[in-house]
């Protein structure tokens, strides 16, 4: 039997990590005692100017850094990645899932699709576990200072990256090949061999796209956060996702058992597909 490729795609903030990545060190470093104050300013400027909320937070990061005389450079962002905290088991999750896949003759590829910042994620200890990181980026001037957004990944544009993974056209600047028609059977990683992991409403377009095309979508929730489980339940009831699990990635916990079963099912379906091709 040929080796099977499976794509596992993750949101980052509140999916692998309990908070938005800016809240660990960046926002406190600007003098905010309460990170909510920063996000309230972002929401205000977004509403007043009918501005995309992701563009608004990127704008505010640059604006507040200038006001504090703390220009932000690429290496600064990567340094922020070292201060991020994770849900239990997340740091060892990827190797364990790869090992489970290997026993099933499955090659698991991991991807990030996030409205967070590429440069911060690149500075994390798990960055090398991902085949590709799709997240927002800044443009840097001749002094290496962030001055303008160069790539924005918002809640709906996230879906284009699922198609990139589906067709294995991973370069963000390659649009022509992406938009060419390719039959599903000819795509390197079909939707039925995709798993999307997210934490809530901002992930709905991706979760629904994967689910409706035969893949599996998982809503993870923080047991310590009020109403998080209820939100996850509602997404299941509304048929926006297939499964829900606490955001605990530790060995033998619910999340690992769930993904193991999904991989086992993919392996069995692939074996049956192979038998269908025998004449």
C-alpha cells in the first residue's frame, strides 16, 4: 500500500496557546497593565474606520511601538516567540502524532493557518514542526523596522490556504496555478485526508470548508475558560465542525485519542480505495 499523506492544519492563538501571542510580552512591553485595553483600542479604530480587524491590530502594533520609541524589527518578533506559553502537551504533540501516523503508513504534515504573526511563530520552539506557516507578515524598511503589513490573513482569507495545501501550491505568491481547475482525485492531499483544528468562531470558515468536503474539523476548548465548552458544543450542533475536545494535547488524553481514531479511519478508507482500483 502506498504511503498516505494527511494534512493537519491549526489555528495558533487559543488553539495551541491559551492567549493571543501579543499578550505574553509585546503588549505588556508597551506599558499596558491590562492587555484588554490594547484590544479595546484596536476594536475602536476598526469600527470607526470600517477597518479590517486584523489590519487594525497590525496598525496599532506599529503605532504604539513608535509612540513608545520602541521600533519593532523582525528579530524582535522572533524573540517574542520564545515567551509564548502552550496548552499541556503541545510541545511534544507533533512528534507523537507523526509516530502514530508512521505506524499506519501515514505521513502527517502539519501546517499553521493563523491571523497571528508569522515572525513570532517562527521564533517558537515548535516552528520547525510545520511544513508551512501561513500568518500575517510585516514589510520592513531599510533599517529592518516594521512599517506596513505585507500579508494579512483574516478569518475568511484563511480558506485559500486550505486550497493551497490541498493542491500543494504552497507559495503565497503563486496564484495562477492555484486557480487552475484540478480534479479532486488529482490533488496531492484531498480534503478527505485533512484535519483542521481551531478554537471558535474565527475558525468557522475553515472548519466548515474541510468538513463539507469530507475532511474532519475539531473544535478545541479551554476547560478553564467560562462558556468555552458551550461554544464548542454549539459549533457541533450547527454542523460547523465534526468533533470537540479539551485543549490538552498530552499523551493519552482525549485529543490524542480522537486524532488517532481519525488517522486509523483514513488508513482504512485508503486501503478500500486501493482495492477499488484493482480490476
